[in-house]
C-alpha cells in the first residue's frame, strides 16, 4: 500500500488555489480536504465546517496555548491555523490543503518532522502576471480597492518564494492548471 499524500497548494491570493482544490476533491477518489480554522467572518456562501472552521479569537488563542495547531499565521488581520487533530481524521486518504504562502512555509518547516504517516508535497501556483492577478481579485468581488492593492503588494513578495516549494505550477487557465495538478498528483502517487 502506498503512503498517503498531503498536498499543500499555495500561491498569492486570487491565484486559483480554492478552485483547483475543489476540482481535485470532485474528481480524484479517496481524497479529502484539510479544513483550516480561522478567526475571520464567513464570506457570503461559506459554511462553517465545510469551507473553514470559523471560531472566535478567544477560542483560537486557547487552542494556541494548548498547542493544537500544526501551523498558524496571522494573515490580513485574521488568524488561520491547521489543527493537528484534523490530519488524523481522514485515515489513509490523500489530503489536499490550501494555504497562503507564509502559512505554507511554516507548514513545511513543521510538517516534515511531524508527518510520519503521510508524504508532504508542496505546489506553488504562479499567476502569469500581476495584472491577471489584479483582474481575478477584482472580479471575485470580495475585497475593496485598498485590500486588493495590499494583496498585490504581498503577491510581489510571495512570488519570489516560489522556488522553495516542490513544484511551481505556471497558471494559465483552469483547464491547464487542472491538467498540471493531475500530472503532479499521479507522478507523486507513483513514487509513494
């Protein structure tokens, strides 16, 4: 039996991480999504326990004190974390996890020593340009203009970190990105 994978998908805000992860779960059998915990409020249509585990800052702080997170970070004025318990919930399924770049780096540092029953694979999604990223952020309609500017400034820094991950996926369109993710997944399954 092959070793189950934990695939961490990262990249700048708006690069398509969520869309790719969603399709992965729909089309690849015996997989599950690692649901992260956050202190931010749900966006329209988001469901607690499906999109994120939404909790209060006080509850998040207590979980930190109790060492319940494999990684955690403060991103755009909200706290996010990956619960250690969540990784144990899925048995031998391959898992996929979408994280911001800073969270993914922290996860890499901690997870390689803590994951004894899974093999970590990290994928950085690179937009074809900052202009494309700006267009994606604007059309999704969840952020105001100052927030989009901040996210683009952050993206410039994040793009310089792409080489620190196992794979760099050069984003073009949804079909291309999906084919690349499938190729990475099946190549890694052959190795495990």
